[in-house]
C-alpha cells in the first residue's frame, strides 16, 4: 500500500488542525518513532501526559475525518477550521 501526493497533502493538512502540543506528540511518536519516555523528556512532562496527549490527538483526528473536516487537502465548505 502506498500513499500518493494528494493523500499525503491531506494528511499534513489534517495534522495541522491539531493543537500544537498534540501535533508535536504525534510527530515525535509516530513519524520519528520515539518512545513515550523520550517524548516526555523532550517536552518536559511525564509519560502519562504524553500518552494522554497522543490518545486525545488520535481521537481528534478521527472526529475530523468523520466530520469531513479535511477532504483532498482542502478545508470544509462550511468554513470551520
């Protein structure tokens, strides 16, 4: 399975809808593959906070996808986000 440029652009746009801290946690955990303990050290927090932020970020992404917040890298027609 591969991701084309359009899908990648949509994913980046979707990530940009997240609050900064949520986005940072996901990038460090998923894109860079860092363990929660290392992310906690980088952010100056604890592992539990990192895991909660990660969980919240993924839930926000799921809700945005379900609501059609980002489609093909564009903002929704109703002007939200």
